[in-house]
């Protein structure tokens, strides 16, 4: 099997040896590493790079891990991609996300590695991964900069720290970084697909952001009314009840009838803070939650029936979805959807695909 996944809850250095044992005799070109913040990420990354000296080792800290059809906590998981899947790979770090986000150097390094301008790369053979510091507040800017440089799809997630909200890390070639992102460009031997699934439908009610503070991800007014007043009215509830309904009724930026979810974080006076930016003048539809397990199962089964076998999946799953599954005691049901498939991923502080969003599971499917 060209794609293998592994997981361990052991302490260092035993965890690294456990992952290496599960990798077996494979010679991976890329090792994706998703780790609970319980580990010393500096030690973990040094030891993983030493264990796989010829591989491109990248990853991040998490708010929960996914591996082999299971949703885990306080573990480290890995996905090993060999030459049957990845013909070549290059990774680069973008530092100082809270300052001026500069991706030019990263893309220059990609062009040097692949001996070709990014503009000439086949978007059906190349795909990018993006892992960002989940506390930087800079994911929108980062994705905009990437989009300005290339039409190659970059997908990924924002690093977590097990809901401590203190410090998140991204990993690159034996080092761990904060206030940074890791970009990975993969040239694949076979095809791939991107699956974005969220469990909501639109209520048809529209809120227009008429006054915002974009850097703070704050909406001050919807429909020229205080944000809390307008949002509560759209749901038909008293303003004081609104925070308890945020998870089941986030907002969606609708694109071709499909929501790109913007999740409220908390009320701030009459304003509302969100987990991602909302631009002034943006029309958003109030969403209503459906069934995460049923919706995800349907999406995976549709891809299997339409396009045949899947070689492996990277699952970037929003922590808000994970918290809902935990609260409903349905993590085992969610994991069972992927039974028999090589799957690795993590619970994120936000998902990346054509921008930054929330309450979504964004997956890279290898064919």
C-alpha cells in the first residue's frame, strides 16, 4: 500500500519509534505529522527528521487527531507518502504572519526545486498544502497572497493547541515555528480531488455586513442595525439567547449555492467577533445545522461510487465540528466513515481552501 498512516500515544522518544515501526519498510518522500500539544514539539520534530532523514517532514500541532478511522486526543499521527503517490515535493516556511505576509520567497524556492515557473505547473498534477499558526489571525491574508501567485489549489488547516489558545506550531524539516505557515507543493503521480463538506443548509435569511472591523474579525452592524440585534431577529430569538445558538446557526458566504462558513466566536457588546474575517458589504445567509455523520458519509460514498477507489485522505476538520461530535458522543461513528481507508488529519482552528473558513471538513483525496 503506497499510503500508510500511524498513530501513537507513547511518550518521546518511544512515540517516534512507534511511528517508524508502523511505517515499516516504506521509504516515504513526504511525512505529514499532526501532534497534540502535550508533546515537546521541538524534540518531536528533531527526532522525526532523524528517523526519516530523506523525507520532507512537515506538519503542525493540533486540537485533536484523526488516524485510521479513529478520532484521537493527546496523540501524534503520521501519514507516509511514497513515490507511488508523490513524484516530488518541496516545502517552505512563511514567517512573521502577524506582520507583512510574504510568500514570494516560498514560491521562488518551489520554482527552483521543480525547475519551472509556477505559472506553467499543471494544476491537475500539482496540489499545495498550507498549515498556518492558528492564533495568528492572518490566514485570510495568507490565502489571498497564495491566490495572487498561482491557480494551483492549496488546502489545509490552522494549527491548534488542544483548546489552550496559548501557542500553536507548524513543523518543517525538524523545526517548529510559531507566527508562521508551512507551504508544501506536491507533484502527484496520480490524480487527486478536493472535498469540502459542511453540515448546514441555508435558511434563506440574509445578513449584510454594513459595518465591520476586518483586522479584529468583528462585525459591528448587520443590515444597518447592531450586529447582535439583527442576528437575533433573523433567528427569532431574544438577544441574550444568541450565543448559545452560534454553533448550530453560523453564517455562510454562498458560492454557487454552497456555503463557505463564517462561525461566530462570541458577543462583544453589541458587536460579534468571528473566527474568520467578514468584509464590509458582504452578504451572508443564516445557516441551520444538519447531521455531520450522515452528511460526511454521503459525501465520501458519492466520491467512491463516482470515481472508484481512494488511495488515502488528509482530513482537515474544524474543531467546532469535533466539539459537536464529542458532545453528541458520535466520534466513533464519524471515524467509522473512513474505516479501511488510509486517513490522517487533525482538528483545526480553521480550514483553508479558496480562503479561510470554519465548521468545515476539507479533505485532500489521493487517487
